[in-house]
């Protein structure tokens, strides 16, 4: 799903880190070594059809690498 984050991500929470991340080998191979964490948060998103919705988003993040593989988990409105 193609979307754009509008504003800040609020209620950021770490779901998993290190070896408890299921796709850690893929992250290491594709983006490199880092202290990988899986996070979730709430954000306003603009969808491909220009509608704006409140959604729970999940992503992976490592220091120096940034946010990767961001996706919408569910809509909250």
C-alpha cells in the first residue's frame, strides 16, 4: 500500500529488538549491521487516493540507517 506520513508519529512503542525480530537476517543483508528494532506508532497518513486517515503504522529502525519497511497495520478511524 502506497502512503505518506503526515506530521509526527505519536505513541511510539518498541515491539521487538535484536534477535527477537523475525526478519532480522533480511534486514542485515539488505540494509547492513545495526541495532535493529521493530516499532509501532499512530500517525495521520495520506493514501494513494488522497484520503487522509488515522492509522497504526509498524516499521523497522536502526541508528544511522533510519526507518525501513514501514507499513499500515490497521486504520483507527
